[in-house]
C-alpha cells in the first residue's frame, strides 16, 4: 500500500486521480436525479425550514434519523431548495476525496470504489443524511490510529457520526465501544469517556418511545435482501457471480481481520447490527443495504497495513467492487415527486384541527404538521398510533378512488396524483375538489 507521500510522488497517480475525479464530478452532477427531489428529501427540508432545534429533536421519534442533517440544512431554509443538493454532494465528494488521499488502498481499488453504485449513483445525488454520515465515518477511521493521541477529537467524531443516521450510528457506536473499553482499561481521559457515554444517550433522547412504523416482516425483508444482493444488475451474469462473491468476501474477511480481532469484531458486529435492523425493524432499500459494503470499506481502511492474507482479501474486495459497478438503482428514488413552487406542499396544505384520510404508507411524513391529530384510513378506521400500520403496509390495500370520492364532503378536496385520478375515471378538472401532489395521496376534510 502506498502512503500519502508516496502516492503524490508518482505523477501518474496524480494524473489518474484528477481524471477520475473529473469524470466523477461530471457524472454525478449530470445525473438527472440530482435535479429531481424525492418526497423524503422535501420532507426533511420542510422540517429543517419550519421547526426549531427542540422541535426537530422531538420529531426524531417519528423520523428514525438524527438531527445533524436537519441542522445543516437549516441555514439554507430561506433560499433555494437546491442548496441541499449541493450541500449533500459536497459532503459525499469530500468523502471520496478523503478516500483517494488517505485510504491505504491500491489505486485500482480506489477507482472501483469511486464508480460503485452507492458512491456514483446514490449518495451524491440524493439529498439525504447519508452523505454527511459517509464523510464523518471516513474521518472517524482516519482518526482511529491517532485516537490515543487525540482522544477527545476522536470521541467527538464518533458522536457526530452516530447522530447522522442509524446506518452511520451502528459502526460509530461499535468503534466507540472498542475505544471506550481501551479507555476503561487504561483508566484515563474522563472527557473522552464522557463524550462516548453521551453518544448512545443522545440517540436515546431522540428515539425513546418511537412512533415510527415497525414493518419489516420476514417476507418483506427476504424479498428486499434478495433484490439487493442478487438483483438490479446491468449484466445478466451479475446475480450468478454474486452467489460466489459474497461467501468468498466473508471467508476472506475472517482470514484478513483475524490477526486484529478488534477489526474483525467491528466488521461483523456492524454487519450483525445492520442485518438485525433491516430484518426486524425496517426492511430498507438499496441505499440502506449498501452500508454492508461501507462497513467493509471502513474495516479494510483501518486494517489496511496488515500483510497476512491481504492479497486474498484484496482480490475478492476488488471483485465485489467490480460487481457493484454494474448495479442499477432499483428503488423509488427513480420516481419524480412534484410539489408546489415553495416545495412545501404538505406544510402549506395541512392545517390544524383537521382529520386526514390517507393511504400513505409512511404516515410519519405528516406528523410534523398534524400535532397529534388522529389519522384515518379511507374506511374511517383511526390510526391513533402505528400499531396497525404493519397490517396496512403488508396487505398493500389498493386505493378505492370511488369509495373515497363518495365519502368526501362538499367542502372537502382530494390531494392526489393527477394521472392516478384520471386512470380511476375521476373528474380531475374540478380544482375545487382536487389538487396535484405527485406520488403522495391525501384526503383532507376542512
């Protein structure tokens, strides 16, 4: 592995890096989804724009995320919503730049990582919390080797990384646990220990008494996992190749990391944590599943100077990275969501003292604007909590537009996707009854 100084002594390396990063910048910024907003992006933007710090912390119970990304968006709340796209892209590009300059990987590994689906097609183009999480995780593993020299800075990075998303919290808490045990053993640095203790406590404050839906059934998780690991390939033989690569990566990881059992623990405990989350709490999408690969990169980064079994592991890591270069983006980020000019459609329409009939599977999208108002499905059954949410999600009840229309009162209107309304034979021309809201479907009684 080349050191930082050795890398920059080689002019060819510098030229390759500049060319690869230039291509990366062009491909990410020209991605059509960089110019499009998903409702999750808009939702987070609405929260950051309309609520103060305390309210945002309270809303994390329904978000399942943490506050850092929301607070980073807040200064841009009065300007263009495209600011959050550029903000997220800057974080992701900075993470890639750190990887190129400081990761102990061979240049071919860096090239492949740069052009894998998560780094090229997902994290830089969706304005979510994953870009800042990625950057903080990379900073965390860079600081790991200096953790005893700068324990406070390392602990602060662990705290910040954990407070971006639960995907970043899993490896951050794991590495924080390892470092905390070292501090206890050496009986030193009270401040660092205090920061590490505050990290899980900060997550508890945000996530205690959660009201997010628990809808990972075995069927849904199995389907999502199979789609991610063995599907969405641009090449036909990708899924067959995956059956060979994944077991080989696991076996070679055990061989490579067993010389330093801390890193072996870090990798497999992080994998287990993410697996448990996706299997029993949230079934996830491909941008969540790719964190299995991110955790592998983090462990490889920290153990990069180990010599034994490095070549074996490196071969299968390269093959896995090659495989992920041929992945397609296979989730709802592909679908456009249209909002009002102010990009605050739900925030501007939903008022207090209203009853909402909804078929939205993610009812938590509405919670910031409802202030405890009872939700109902279109049969009139109350959704006072999310206890019956899993049943609604799993059954995938189709929306009966005519039934919805018949129970509507004269002073009400329907907030619905225009094409779906037309396909259902509804008269969408009556703008006093209907309003366009992209993929989101609401029925509101004034």
